[in-house]
């Protein structure tokens, strides 16, 4: 394993490429690719990589990029791509198709604000807009988390108990373009971790002609949706298994569905995802040192939403503050109602939403501490709070 | 934790410097983080990059607001603003040729280090003075100041495969950086300016967008230039070729004709017989094929109406008092007379023959230049109120008389002296037509076309007269051979004429020179000698030399020999002691000034050059008589193909004139080429004109405006205006200007 100072995009490209290469003795790998800031360097990395068996196909749009992925995956290849922001929005029709076709495609989503007005900085609204597309969604907080989660994503997506596409998200620029030190895995390790190979059960086969996804009646469609729901419910257990195996191969343990810190005796807990969760760690640690019974949860798995994990971690907590770097107009933050629903049987727990860092606002420890202070003063929850941060 | 902020401009490598610094500490075993603030990363835009260094894992992901050290890459960013949040015990490291204490007033009490990174970088080939890439140089200075070793610095560079000038520059900076704590008390950091009101999308003003005066970032700006199109530059008549073609492209034949008539009164002639140096100069030939300018000129002349193009010709108007005599009505004389008449001089045109036109009438066969075209254009010229005296020979004595009855005299008598060769047949009887000058032959047969059926004609020469004589003889039924002492490549005749002659069955005998003509009882025999090409002569063409082998001499049977060996001026018209001078009147005369023009003054050998000479001589006469100078300012630089951006254009084949069938060509003097089709509203000619690149001249195509990513190019006065307050100097307008009108200039 090599420790390197690299950008998040480099790390993501490396992990995707090694995972693709690991399927060289099976049906190889493929993907369609179209560039968009801040994801472009991932595509460039993949196009430069010399795959033993497989190729990345440059196409004219994100919609076609996902179409190529679907074709490749139906052909049995290990399939992946990456996109961002309005690119994801344009890809959306085929994102849903890939989910409902149950193709184990892995896509890295580099979170960027949806325009207009045009903005290239981080905001999770782009990938969260695709939350109902029957994809798993995992949000990563660091370069190492990103690399490890991409490798886990292939294991979970391709597991016969799941067989669903998986999106791995990172913060635009704050992760994608920042140089951090990361343990980059070697090919042999990835080969060992993904040794089962990609096997799509409904892959197209000229010796057994079939139609995939033709017209169905309501009953069949409902059955299909129920199967997807069942598959989603298998994810936490499958993810846990994969993490255990990952630890065996790589010697470190990536975070699971959620990562809780100091929650055991906490009266107040903040929930955040991506890099904001890392900046929050320092703030919570300082408050702890000062004697506040405070903890935090890094929320990683968003689809399926790990309700039970939140219930367990937040049992008996008085105040929960949710930091949402995303916005559903007319509602509020998107993580907030998910967490509130998880805690529906804890009627005396306050679940307060904070919209913070939208459009890439620079989330400083000071701003987060002000949120903590606001939360500590609360006796009841209110409407989502728009927390202003520095320009 | 150590935190650093780097202030630089896009293109100087600030983000890479952050990575290099981080790498140097990473190799020391530290935890590091390096990142830039993105979005304004265009060249020249002010940007910040950040580095964090710690002994433990770094979890903060926000921008650095209280840096320990500040690094400034650009002189223009070296202001108190860089001290915002700076910790007084940290360093301020500047790219500057000044010593640190030069910044005592700006940064009192701070620890300041300076290095002339721009000079070091540029010396080592890293960027240019306008946009120096100073990051690797600054790394050396930063490393030294912060206590890294030179090995740490070069190791960081090696880690990212930076070598060569980068290593040298970083080492030089490491060794020469100057650092000290400045005198004075640490000043309070500057208060950042208060943010203005943020506008909403639905506000009256365009909402949401901060106004950033991005013009401050730039190191270069777009400017407009007008260049001379190569066709205009190459036209001996001085026509605005590009201008008339543009009018043609708009389907406006009369406007096209008007533009042509501004400079040349004979577009119908030029559109048929000009060798078209404009087409040789046309930039489009590098793309596919040159524009068919000659056919377009002919089309404008044939389809446009000169009296519509230029109104008021022949109507009564006020004449000047001065009078001008024009001697000779060839292209130079007609052109001079036309331009002088347009300038309101009373012109008398004197012609020896019974009809006007000179060599255009007597020397160019009708299958190239039909008489009605020539007559039509001459009539338009004469319609300007020119008095014509045909059948009037002017000799030396008459010329002197003219200088006493006119205010000025123009002599354009062309080339009256025909070169000959002694074939040893001096004893030929009068009326023997065996050997005849080609020009005399052409003049004779246009009046009295004699049948040459069954006769064998040899034409000696390789110019246009040789081709005209040969092709005319062919039409009269002869079997024709052209004997030329060099090869076809060196023939001075227009290429198409040679090609068409060969098509019509004329045999070219290259590298052959005639020696003598004799009769052997059966008929005439022309003895010739074979030639070979030697070293180039003064004209740049290979000098023909006689073969010395035994079989070098051979006989050719023939009935007629036509000589087309070239012509020269007959200067006997001029008084003793006078001298032809370019642009000035002749010397040695006592009366009114006498000017010479056309082939008589400078043997360029084309109708087009003679037209140009006639016009410029007319302007010289006008300047002498009135003091007014009509000559345009010196031409702009010529728009070469290197300034064009031809990705804009699509390939399209050149439209060609229809030609007469070969059978008709061999038998009749009907015009060979019938020009571009005028069918369907001249769609063919309009499309052909539309192929023009308009090299060096703006056509207001809007491409610069459409492609400007900032939307700060606006139409203005037939061109465009750039709002330099917002122009970042990206250069897209220049890169998208097809015609080389927009160029980028360094500030």
C-alpha cells in the first residue's frame, strides 16, 4: 500500500480503476463517461488507465454515459462512471432505469450545487435529488473514506442479496480538489477483496434470449418494487459483512452506515455528513473538553436509510441537530425528515434542522460552534434554521 | 498546526505551490492538506490557495482565515489586505526584487522575506514576463525561510516529476532569499470591506451576481486591426477585390460593379483576360481552392448595370479649366481618360486606329474577349464626356504640339516595337506571308478571317500572343505547333490559355529554338535546334542553352511561321533627351507636363497592370494640376493565412465557368467560356462569392460577440466594442475571429 498526497478525484479514479481491473478474469469492466466540473479528473484518470479487459467509452452526454453503463452491466461487465450536479440531473432518466433494472453499477457523485444560478461548489442537492432511483447512496467524509467506500460499494452492489446500483458521494472541491494523504491500495489487495467477481444474474446471453424490463401490469410492478425494498433492507447486514472482510484484507476498518462519536452519554447530538462531519469532530471534541455532554454522528449511508442504527445511537438523547448541506424547497434539509422519522417513537427528542454551507459556503468550526450553542439553548424544535456562513 | 495562505493569480501556479509545500512536509512525515479556492481559476484571476501542516490528523476542511504564513506571488497583490488574519509571528514571503526593508511601511513589525521569483522563473524558462510561473521558485524561498532543507525542496519537486528549470530556480531562490523582521509596531490588520447587498433573482437589477471588475485580472486584451486582403494586395489594377466579392455574396451585382468601377473601367475585360494574381494570392487555396475571382468580376460586369452602379454619368456638370490629352486608347489610356474625366478634366483621347481599344481589340481574339463586351465598356468610358479622335497618329512633333495646347499629356501607346528573329529568309518577296508577326496576324484575321485548312502553322514563342495566334490559326483550320525554347512550366502565357490550347489540339514543342527557314522545293522547312535548361538567368528562369549533340538540329515542315517573341516600347515618340520616369512627368520638355503609363512606361504585359498604371498616372496628373493627393495611405500589413481561423469555414468546391464544346472551339471564334450561371437569381455566383474568407477585414459576423463568455463585446459603429472593465483577456474572441481582425496584445 502506498501513502500518497493526492486529490480526492485522483483517489476516486484510482479506486474505480483497480476495482474494474480486478474483474479482468471475469467479464472485464466498462463505463460511459462525460466530463463535468468538478468530476472531470476522475474521467481523465479512467481514460488514461490501461485496462487489461475493458474500456471507458467517451460519449456526448451524461444521459448516454449511463446508457453505456446499463448496456455494459447487462452484458455482465463490472461497470462504473462518475458525474456531478446538472450532469446528474441530465442523466436522471437513465439513473432511474439503472436502478429499476437492478444493475450493480457504481457511480461516484462529486456533489456540486445545481444551477441556476451557476455555482460549482459543494451542495448535496444533486445526488439527493436521485434518492428515489433505487440506488444505494453513501456519503464520504475524507479521501480514505472515499477510496475504501468505493471498493465496498462494488462488493455490496454486486452481492446477490442486493444487486442494486450504488452511488458514492464526495464534496466537490473540498474533497475532489484537495490534496490529502491517503493509503492507495495495490491491485493485489483489490483483487483479493473483490475476488468473487461481478456476476449479474440477468445478464444478456445470446444463447438464452430474453427481454429485460418490458411492459408489466401493476401487480408485477408492485412485486418488482417490493423486491427492491427487500434488497435495500439487506444492505446494512451485507455492508457490515463487507467491512469485516475489508478489514481482513486492508488492515483498517472503514466507517459503516453511521459513525457515532461520544453518543453514549450525550444529551445533545449533531448529525452531519461528508467533510462537514470532520470539521464538526474538532468542535464536538472541544465542547466535550469543556464538559458539555455532546456527541455526533457522521451519517454515511443515506439509501437505504439506516433507521435502526439512528434509533440505537440516539436513544434517550434530548436534542438532535441535523446539519443539511442541501435544500428541498418547501420542506427544508433532506436528512432532517429522515432522522426525525427514525425517531418517531421518541416523542420527547427535539430534532432541529440547520441548513448550512449551501452553495459551497465555507463551513468554519466557529459557525458550527454557533449552531451547537443554538441547539443547546433549545427546549423545542422549530422550522429549519438558515445558518449563514462566511463567503 | 501551521497554516499558510498563498495569494496569486491564475496561471502563476499558486495551487501547485500549495501542493509542493505540502509535499515537502509530507516527506518529512507530517500530516498535510493543500487546496485552492476554485471557480475564478482563469488566467490572471486573483486566487488563494491554502496549506495546513500538523503532527496529528487534520480534520478541518474550511478555508484558512488566520494563517501563520502568507505567501504573495504577484506584485499587484502585495497590499495590506494580505495581512488579514495573519499571525504577527509568522512570515510574509513576497515575490519582489526589493529587499525586505522596502516593505517597512506596508508591513511594519512583520517578518518579511523577498525573492525576485519572476526574474528567476523567466530566466529558467518558466512562463513569460507577462505570466511568469513562479511557484517552483517560490517553493525554494518558502522552504529556506520555514527551515526546510534544500533536499526537502528538491524532493518535493521530484515527487511530482518537476525537473530541469524548476530545480535550478528553486535552488537559486533557496540560496538567495532575503529575510528579516522589519522595524516598527505591528499594525492592526486591515478591516475587510463590508459586503454589499445581495440581489435576488427577481429584483429589478439582474439578481444574484456580484459585480467583479474582472478586467483588473487580465494580462492581455483583444484589439482590432484592419489588414490588407491578399487578393487586394495582389491586384495590379488596385481593385477592392474582397469588397466587390462581399457585395456579390449579398447578391448585389450593381454594388459589386460600383466597387470595381471605382478603380477599373474595364471589369468585363479583366474578368476574361486577367491572369488573376488575386487568385494566386487567395488564402482559400490552402483550405480547398481559391475563390473564382475572375469569373465573379466578369459576372458583376455582365450582370450589373454600370449606369445604375454609378449614377449621373454623361449628365451635364461643371468641368475643370484644365484639359488633358491621352495618347493611345489601350487599357492604360482608357483607364487614364476615365479617371481624369471622373475628376472633371476635359479629356481628348487620341487613337491611331479607327476604333478604340488598342491591343485589346487588335491582339486578343474574340473567343477570349468578344467585341461587344469591349465595345460596351469603352462606350461607358467615353460616356463620361471624353472627346475621341481616332485615326490620329501622334509622333514626336505632334506630341510637342500637344504640350502647348493641353494642360497635361498622357502617353500610353503600349508596346509598338515587335521583336523578331532572322530566319535567313530576308529574300522573301513582298506579300509573302510565310513568316508573319503573331500580332499582325491576329489583327489581320479579325477583319479578314482567312482559311488555313490543311496548312501547317508553327508559332514561335510562349507568351499570350503565341497562344492567341496558335489557337486562332487552329480555328481557321490549321495544324498548329508551338515552338518554345524553354519548357511549358516557364511559359509566360496564362496557365489556362496553355491548357486550353493543348485541349484544342495544339502541339507544344518544348526546348526547341528556330534557326533558319528555307525552301526545299516541296515547301518551307524550319530548321530548329534542341535546347536544354541551364542556370537561372536574370529573370530567375533557367537559361536555355543549345544542345551540342550531333542530332541537335532537325527540320520541321511548315507552311507558315508566326512570330510571338515579345514586344517593347517604341520610344521614338519622345523628344530627344527626354526620359520616362515613374510617377513624374517626363524630363526634357518645355510645354505642359507629359506623363507615361501602361506598358509603354513599364512592361508588365497585362491589361490589368495597364489599367492600374492608367489610374495612378491619372492621379499623378491630378496632383500636378490641382495639388490634391488621391493616393490612399500605405497599405496595411497583408492578412496571411497564419492569421486566419479556418475551422469556422466548410469546404466547398469552386464554381467554374461553363466552356464551349471542343468541336465548336476548334471551328469558331465564339467565346470559349460563358461564365457562371445567372440562373435562379445568380445562386451559383452568390454561393461562389460566399466562399470568400474576407481575410483581414471584419464582416460583422458576430462570432466574437457570440463566443465571448463574458458577454462584454457589443456591436458599435460597424464593428465591436469591448468592455475592458470586465474583459479577462481569455482570447476566445481572437481565436474565434475567422479573419484575423481581432488579436491579443499583452498589457
